[in-house]
C-alpha cells in the first residue's frame, strides 16, 4: 500500500528541473526565501520603480530560485526566490492592481548546487551602482533619441516627472563639467548649481573662476547674475504671466522646492514696470485732478519738492451731527453682536446701510482745489512689489511766493520813504540831518539788530513755554514744509535722512509704518501754508507741542554704523538712549533668512541658534548648506525673541556713558574707535 507514494516522490524528484535550467513558473508559485541575506524590506519607492519597469519592459533579469521541498525532501511544486525578491514583490504589486494575472508566467533560473544564503549575499555585495552622471546622460539619450518626454520616462522607470526633469537638466550640463563630476572635481550640489542655466559657455566661464570649495549658492548666483529673480519686487509688480505673454523667457530652477527661477529679459521687465507705473500715474491724475503725475521706480529725493497736505473738510452742523449719530449706531451694533459667530441678517443689512451713508458724506480730509491745481503725485514701486502713491507734491516753480511789492516814490519824487525801505549800500559815515530820511547804513542795521537779537535771546530764555513754541516751529517747518519756505529766526537744523537706501523696505516695517502714520496725522492738523504755522502752534497746548517736537526730533536720529562716517560718540549715545527708553526691538524686527541668517556667516547663524534655542539644535544644522541652514535657523528661532547684539538694549545699570565709544565687536570691526 506504500509503493505508490514512493513511486510518486521518486517520479517528482526525477522530473524536477536541474541546476542552471531556465523554466517558466506561475507567479503564485514563487515564494520568498527564508535564506535571503537581505532582511531589510524594500522601500516602497523601489518597488514602484521596479513595477513600472516590469510593466513597460518585462522582467529583464530572471530571478534565481531554489526548489521548495517538504519535510521529507520532496519537491512541493513551489520555488523559493533566492535572487530577485524585489522583482517578485513588484510583480505581486502589479497583480494586486490587476495589471497582470496571479498566474502570470515568470521566467526563472534554477540553482540547485550553490548555497542559497551565500549567493543571495554575493548578489548584493559584489555589484557597483551606476555613476549618477551615467544615469543623467542615459536619460538625456532617451529623450533625444527615442523622443520620450519626462512623463513617459517617468512611467517607464517608476519615478516622478519632476525627478526626470532634474536628471535631464543635469545631463545637459557642459561635457567638461560632467567629466569633472565623474572625476570628483565637482560635487553634485555644485553641478546642480551649474545646471540652473543651460548656457554651456557661461557654465565654463564660472567653472574656470571658482575654487574646489565654492558653495553651490555662490555658483548659482554667478550663473544668474545678469537675470532677475522671480521674487524681485519688479516681478511681483508686473507678474510672471504678463512678462511671459510679452515673450519674456523664464529660467526655472528644477532643484528648488518652490520652483523658483529667474527672468532673463531684464530690459523687457523694466519696460513693463515703467509702463504699468506710468499708467497708474495717469489714472490717478485723471481721477483726482492733479496738475501733474510722474512714475519712478524709486522716489526721486533730489528734486527738492514741497508738500501740500489735505485739510479737514468743512461740514454743516447738521452733517456733523448726522455723521456722529451714524458712527455711534455702527459702533453700538458691532459691540452688541461681537460675540456672535454670524451677524443677524437685519444687523448685517443695517451696517451696510450705515456704511454707504457715511461714504456719501465723503472723506474727512481732502485737498483744496488750488492745491490740486498746483501739486502733483508721484507713483513709485514699494519694496513689497506694490505701487506707492505720494500725493500733494509741489514743484519749485509752482510754490515760489509772489514777490512782495516795494514802496515807490510819487511821480514828483518828493514822497516819503517807507520804514521798510532797502538799506543803503554804503558803509561810510552816517548821513547828516540835511540828507532827510535816507536809508540806514549796513553797519547801523547790523548794530541795531544785534541788540534786538540779544533782547530776544534774553526774553526767550525767561519764557520756557515760548521757547518750546519757537523750537517746535523751527522743527516743523523743516519736516512739513519745503526748504525754500522757512520763516524762522532759530538757527536749528534737523539732519532728516531717509533709511531706504541702507535697508530697503524699512519704511514698510512696523516702526516705519508707525512713523508714517504719525506724520500723516500731524500733516492733517497743521496748516497748508508755512506762514500760518506760527499762529497754529501758538494756540496749541504744551502737551501737543511736546508730541510734535518728539515726532520732528525723532526724524533726525541717526544711529547708523557707517564705516565711512565714524561717529563713536554718537553710537555710544544711541546705546544710552535705547537704554533710557527701554527700546524693545522685538516689536520692530524679526530674524529671518532674508533679514539676517542668509546674510551672516555660518558661525553667526549657529551662534544665534545656540543662544535662542540650544546647542543641540545648532549641532543638528551645522552640516547644512548655507541656504538650508538659514531657513532652518529661521524656523528654530521663530517666536524666541532672539536679537543680534547690535539690536539688543542693555539693562539700565549697564548703560554705557554717552561720551564713551561702544565696546568693540568682532562682527562689526569698524564700529569701535
């Protein structure tokens, strides 16, 4: 009764494939080998790539298998995959997706002599991966010779189309640089920086100029120095789409996550910017009725323009009462429904009615018609890529006062000379009594007015309130009125200077916006003509005068540490002033990759992270490239309130003497005397 099973086992053994045989086995008869040396599972991306390759081209290398046997040593009809487990799993993935059948025939090679574990180890150890440069060039050949696009290549090799575009760009780098990469003279990061542009001649020029340790960001900057980044304010203002519609070429960087790039036609970009600014200038001139309008990328500070300011709109008592009642009702409705997630329909409708009614009264401040007729507007491009409108600017020829009429003698020449007749030119002896009312000599005029000046000085020193008015008057004239219209006896000059050329965008930061809003509020309160300023200030309470004095004086503060203008005493006084006022720069400035980390050395970036977060975080980013380190530092420091030494305010007890120079800082070697 036992003869038949023995004959079956012997028959099965006799018909089993021999060593080296190439056979076809159904996929569902292939199993993982417990003797496979690779224990770490294949990465999902690797299996996806294998599956895509098999789906496009079939199994290029037959897996090596051994015969599975039962406990008695008889073949079970299944096979254990010794070499090619990844291919087996990729086939199973295709079967799961119903792209092949579970019984899909697989060509395999039987190994019945070698140790399965050893040959599995040998297959993974004694092989060398293709050099990346070979892969880049091979992808390029597929694109050029076979006509495959990035999507087709991606589908055939199981990678993303973006990865294919990166490899195609690297494969298109100048052959000299590819050879240097193969030989170890160029790193992959450096090669990617060269690949930003497809200009081989420019690649060779930069390659000849750099050293072996030149960072990738420096190479990328050199490759694109004649181009404009997409983040430039001009590009944000015009828009990449508009630029491209006009035929402008955009150079994209496939190696950045945001897909940033550069605009290559700078002339076209500047023309589009100028055209758009000019269009905005003409539009605002036509709508608002200005005499003239101009467009400039940056504000032309050297033109010596004066300024006319809007004035409060005169309203009847009935209109004033109506505006006040509507505003009060609006505030009451908003306060009553503040906690509600959604406004009741009737409240929402009423708020809209009130808003329209208030808008019908017009603005609270407006320019007088005569100012519109002599003033203009300049449109500039802000640091954030948004147009800025400077209204009420007055040219010199439109603002010169009318010449004062001088008294003329009567026709007979016997009329009396007015008291304000011009002083005589002579410096000789004073005229005698028989000369009549002749002009006073210059010497006498100087003598008399010197005595009057002494009297004014003495009287002003005894009247602190009047001295406050005089100083504020002199300051306000220089801040709010043109330089040719300065009716004041006080010889006090404010060194008001712009900060935009030192730190672009500073006027759009928190402090800059507060200063601008403060100035606009004062400009609305002050009279339009300089000759009326004195009476307006004389009527102000001392508290308002002090506020205006503080605003004007603040604009003359200069704490710049300019290596070409060494003022150690002033720098020390800036520290003293900051301490006295408790200046907190965290409300004005934040450390970001743009504002600090991308512009400081790696050592300074690591120093900042160590101080703001800790040494462990600094160590973690120490090996990063400069650009990556700057972004990582920005993320780590966010919300920590960290400031660089130049922006810190010392404690009151540590305030330096205003007359002493600040301590030397090795980061700013010019800052100490």
